[in-house]
C-alpha cells in the first residue's frame, strides 16, 4: 500500500478511523492503524456501520477504508 499525499490528508483519514473506533453506531472489524513515522500510511480498514447514512458510508475517503 502506498502512503497518502500529505499530513492534511493523513489527519483527515485518521479522524474517520478514530471516530469509528469511538462511535457506538460503528464497529471496527479490521485494521485501523495509522503510522506517520516514515510517510503517511493507514492500514486497510473495515468498518461495520449500523446506520446506512453513517459518515464513512457516503463520504469519499482516499485510502482503503471500506464500510459495510
């Protein structure tokens, strides 16, 4: 997997993942780790969302974050 382009993109993607970790309407099934030590990397992540209008279901995220 490649890194995202910059800190701004990394922080935005990380915010989606962090929110899903804390939200009762979402369950993080796989992945979710982010690493900015040498580039801006995010593990492939699978989020189960109870609400079909959950944020990750309809907002475009340019990293391997899949919602179901």
